[in-house]
């Protein structure tokens, strides 16, 4: 079905926009850059529909938009989707359902918005992420305990028996040892005092995370999700205030566009805030790592996901060495 609003139709129909309104691929953020004129029409539509995107109009609101599908346009499309579409369509991309809904809104047509379904969809996504987070923490806690037991058993032996036990330990727990040593900036010898201390501290923090309780609220782009609170200003995926009354954890608009592993590990990250960990920018020591939500949440992610090779929630602290699998 062709797009019929004045903004989308234009004086000449745009082939890329019309194609995206019928089926995949959707128009999305670069790279690669998409059709400039198609993006410009989406930008004009967003402003008309009440989604401000000032950076997309560098020469002023009455001039041509830049035709770039960047972060600002992505967030504006996502905000529109969350107002009128069910949660499976919240991806920040301008595909069939999104363009059809925008086209209808631009023509002043009645949109079938089920607010209850949207709210329930949000709750379901949040609860599923929390459930998967708790499950992954439980699995990793068990693995940490097994590693500690194996270390203690090997350390209690002498001579050739100790050598054989240590070799078996390194083989059975090769991935876990590599993760702990790398992410927690500690000695890679599992029998060393440094490694055992880092492992024990991490295990206790994982247990504390499991034991923490808090309700979770969706705040969109307000409250703890307000961009102006951060430097640089940006709406986070989630935010936590440890000393606040329940609910202490907020989920923000960008959260819903991320994949399931990201959502799971973002929950793990926020609950590490609840146990007192921070967001440490520069990890120079084991002490820094054990105080950092990202470091601990990724220890959990890598120990749980046995084939994982990249951090699940981005950032610049990717593994410095390959982690054995599984």
C-alpha cells in the first residue's frame, strides 16, 4: 500500500521509502548510510508528529534536514513507536509498521493504539530481562563455587598428585580462569593468593546481587532517565539510585531496542549498583574492577555464555586475550 501523506508522498514518490513501507529492509541508522531523501522525509514527519530533532536541522528548523539517520533520529523513531506500536516493533527503525503508522498519523487518521497492551508489553520485557539476569547469576555462582572447591582440592595435594590436579583444573576451568584473570586484572595462576582473593570477592558480589531486591519502573526519558543529568547528556539504557525508596531501578527508552542478552546484562549491571558498585571509567587494578558494575556484569556474561567473544553491553573493554570455549 503506497504512502499517501503529503510529507511522505512529496511531489515525486521516493522509491526507497515506498519499498520500506511494504517490507524489509527497513530504513535504519548508518552504517551504511541510507537514501538521503527518504531519511529527510522521515525527519520532516517526525517533527510534524511532535518528535523534536534539532540536530537534524543544522541550518535551522525552516531549512532542509541533513538526511542522516543518526542517534537523534533513531531515538525519535523509537519514541514514536512506543506511543503507537506494540513492543515487538520498538527497534528504532523505519520499517513497514512504523512508516504505515506515521503515514496514518500525518493524514490525521485514527490509530488503533492499545495503551494497556503497550504497558503490559513493557512490563513483560522488563520482567523477562530480570528473570534471565537472576538465572545467569545463579549459574555463575555455582561455577565460581566449583572453581574454588577445585582450587582448594588441588592446593591441598603434594608432588605429582598436585601437578596432575592442577593440570585437570586448568583444563576444566580454562575459560573461567581466563575471564577472572582478564576482567578482574589479577594473576592468572589459580593457586595464587591474588587470583583466589579476586575470585572470592567476585563470588560474594554475585551472591549479594542475587540477594538484592527492588522493583523496576519504566521512566522513558524523565526522572532518572533524564539526559541532562549525565555528561555528556544522553538518555541511558537504565539507571539506579541505591538510596531511593522502592523502586530503585529505572528502565529508560533505549533499553527496549537492545537484544535480549543486553537487556539481561543491563539488569545485572543495575543490581550491582544496588550492592554498592560504581561505574569506574579507568580500570587500573583488581580493586577498580571489583568496584565496577561493567566488569562484574561481564564476568557473569562470559562465564554464563560459554561461546561469547565480545562484551554483551558494548564499551571499550573487550577481552584483552581470547577466552577458551566452552
